[in-house]
C-alpha cells in the first residue's frame, strides 16, 4: 500500500470565508500516484472546517447567514469561552460544518458526485492555517 501526506497553507484576510481547495487536493492526488484508495482532508485547527458541497456563491452566502444565526460572532461576552479568547463562535461554526472530508479515489481521480467540491471553511482567519491531505491506496 502506498501512502502520501501533505500540508496545504491557507491564509484568509477576512475572519470568515470559504475557499474551494479541490484543485490543490487534485494536485496532491496526482503527486501521490495513487489510483485506487481513500483521501482524507482536514484542517489542523479547531476553528476551521473542511466540507464537501456546491461551488455556488449564493449557497455560500446562505451558509454564512445561517451560521451567524446559530452562533453569532457578537457579542463576544455571550460566550463563556471568550473569557480567554474571542473566537467561541468560530469553534461552534466549525463543529456545525464538520472537521474533515473523505473521498474515494477511483481510476486516479476523486470519485465525486456531479456537483461535489471540497471547501475550506474559515471562521477565525487573518492568520496562517494548515490543511492536512492524507492519501492511502495503491
Ligand atoms: Zn478558542
């Protein structure tokens, strides 16, 4: 069995945002030379998500509004975690959007449904973040 590991770097100038990282992940898959197997992608941070959904700007706007309704950033004082930090909302948003994506690899390609793409979801940005890509197979 072959294995491959890489860390991608992500830096958003905004506190929140979604980035389609599918092209970078496909590059990792090509580098790995693995044709059949499984691919895992996860942020190495607890205030960011990796998830699979549609690359459609309206939907991303809807995610942002929905997450702000569930876990509004302000007031910071509404959260007990914020006696130490100011990012309680980011931890909660990340929990809702999930930690990782796992994708089957078939014939050297991500075995996606038609509209599936891999996104990085940032909820406490303005700094360097890392995303782990691990691939196993043959
Ligand atoms: Zn925190």
